[in-house]
C-alpha cells in the first residue's frame, strides 16, 4: 500500500459537498402515487416470531378453517347448516379482531372497519341462510309484504 499524501482542508470540504442544487423542501401534499402502505392496527404476529408460520397466523387459520368446513358441509348437501357455519366463522373473526391485540393477517384495515365488515357479512350470511326456502328456520312476517310491494 502506498501512503496517501496529506490534502489541504479546503479540498476535504469541497469533496464532501454534493454537486448540484440544494435539496428541495418536502411537499406537504399527499403523493400522487403511493409507494408503501402502513401495517394495519393489530397486524403483528399473533404468536412469537420463533413460532412456526401456521402458529403465528392462528386467528386467520381458525376463521378460514371454519369457512372451509362450512363449504364442505354445503358440498355434502346440507346447505343451511353449512352456510350458517360460514356466517358464524365470520362472526368469530369479528370477535377475534375485537378481543385480541395481535391477529396477524386477519387484520386487513383498521380494527373498527375489520369488525364491521366481518360482523355485517357474517350476520347477513347467517340470516339469509336461516330464511332460505324451502322450510325456513326463521320467518320474518313483514318480509313477504315488502317483497310483494316492491315487485308487484
């Protein structure tokens, strides 16, 4: 190795300064194109990082497992029981999202939005499956009048 000769102090300072215009002030406007997204509240791992991947995502796997079992029951020709199970699985997802601080990939949006989405969809599926024809398990008397009024 050859020794480097001493440089004057002015040369060091000029070498450290970037060539070109000074950086522009950062805009306060939202960017036109989003480059990254924030992780949803509660979107962390539901189990420690050293746990295997399925254990870290157990809330999502529980909801998806319930939906899969419900669809299997529907495929085995028990429509009403299977769709009730699908709806109850979504309601369980809303309950998990409310009760647990970290739910892994079950967290998609904010806690409120996730709970509202899972709750409304789960309730709608359960109610519609209970009212499905023939021989509904749940009869709401005024619904027939509403349908006759709107359809005529």
